[in-house]
C-alpha cells in the first residue's frame, strides 16, 4: 500500500493540506476527479482546503488505496489550536518545506504595514502584471516592511528610502540587479498604489554590472545532447537551442504553436506579453515528430506535458534535466539552461546573421540587450591581432 504524507501548506496567502507521494496515475486521477484537488507547480504537490470536511473526504477516497501519514499535519493543527486558545500567533516555523521564505517573513510584518502587500498585490493584478513579476515585487517589498518594524511605510520620504538603499548595498551586500528590483517594487507602491507623483526622481539607481552571456561551444553542445537518452528530455533541449527559447517559453509551447506549413513556431504571450514567431528548423521538426510518435503517453495540448497532471511541464524539472545532462557530459562550466538561448544567439552571430534579425528572434525590446552577444562573438575576437604580435614581427624585441 502506497504511503501518502499530509503536511500543512501556505499557498497564495491561504492554508491548505499538502499531499505528498511518489506519483501514480491512479492516485492522481482520484485526487483530480473525485476530490477536485489542485496541483501546485511551485510546491510540487496536490493540495486541498485545510478543513475537516476536505480531510474526511480525502480519507474516505484513499482509505483502501493508501496509508495516510498525518503526524506533521496534526502537530501543526494542535499548535494552532493552542495558540488560538492563548490568543497568540501560530509559529510558522512548524510549517515545513513547502512554505517560501517570503511567506514566512510576512508573519513578522507590523500591523501598521499589514495593508501594504494586500493593496500592492491588488494593484499589480489589476494592471495585469505577470505572476513572476508579482512574486518578485511582493518579496522585495516584504524585505522593506520587515526592516521598518513598527514604522509606517506610507509615511516614508525619499531621504528615508535613500538611507535604506545604502543599508541594502553596504550592510546586506545586495547586488546591483537585486537593488534595481527592490527600487522597482518600492517605486510601484509609492507611485502606482499611493499615487505619489515623481516620488523617485531624486533617488539614483546603481549602475548595473555588465554580465556577459555564458555560452557553450558546438563540441560541448554535442556532448550535452548525446548524454541524454530520454527522447522527451532531448526534444526539450533541442527546442531550446534550435529556437533560442527561454525555459518558460518551452513549457508554454502547445501542439498548435508548431506550424509545419510555414515552418514557424509561435511563441505566445512571452516576456513583456509579446507574441513572436521563430524559425522552425527542419531537423527540429523531424525530432518533434519522432518524439510525438514514439513517446507514451502522447501529448494532447502542450508539446511537453507533465505525466502526472496533463498540464505544462514544470520549468524546474526542465532545469534539472539540463543540469543532469551537464553532469553526465562532464561539462564543468557554471551554466544554466538559459545558456542554450545565449549559445543560439552567439552562434548565429558567428555565422553572419544580422543582429537585428537575432533581436526579433529572441524577442528583445531593446537592441542594446542583443548587443551583449557582440562581446562574446568568437570570430570577432579571433581576428583581432594583438599589438605584441606586430611588435615582435618588427624584430625590435626578442625573447
């Protein structure tokens, strides 16, 4: 009999019961169809409302199929009951792994600032910001609220925020990109939520560090691809490199987005809420056709589907696939799956493709973003002759 562990789960600012087990189709179907449980890609578990009715229904459905491990859930509920009796807050540390750091930290926000995240999240959703941007802004604003303690955030002036940013840079040692994210979050709250005009015009932004893209050579790519035996995983990484896609764009691809008649791939609602078309390589088309024909179960909607839920494949799983392939191929470079996109752009440049076309293929807003690849273009660097060579050839110096 399979063992299923029930744990307390904080998700989307609510309490749930997280359901953890080694995934089996029969259990997945029971949870999805009979219990109407939901799947969390963030926490990699099914979850149901944290109440007696849902728990009893779960118990009735699974009692003949699985053994329920409830120790951690009972411990949390008992602690919550005791805290309610004493009129004291529940210690969130009892809620284990599924809880993100940001959720844990929000417990320590002063009552004077409890409204900030709620109003900010509401405004972000009304303006239709992406889920990832919403998470980033709320997490960055959370850090400010924790530092403020009982000081009301709404009373802050630019000089207060300047001092806070200096503290972030000198004491917390935050990188420039993180500081920019924090400034963007605070700017959104004070200007878009509180409607303060030009509130940030006198606050300087730190100069960003120019970080060159990390690229894999063709020999390294060959070793990487050859190290993968699973045809689904291989097709994912081929698609990422062949079309220069972000990992989020790979997971969002649907069967209908592959247009073999025009040899194009539609990248729908990508970063910046922009659609774009990228070239469908004839080789990639053959690879995808072979994958769809031979892989079981066959994808029905998404090109790469989760076997547990039938929804889009989790981005973290694709990242793990890439890292495992790196290890197996014995490639020691410190790179992530985004390096396939960087390699795509750099290799096109080296083959003479105009940078303006590469900008469109990558979906960049600004040509300056694409121009970073000029710094790592191998052919340009190779053709530059060192001044030492000329001096040596002149015969004026010797060894």
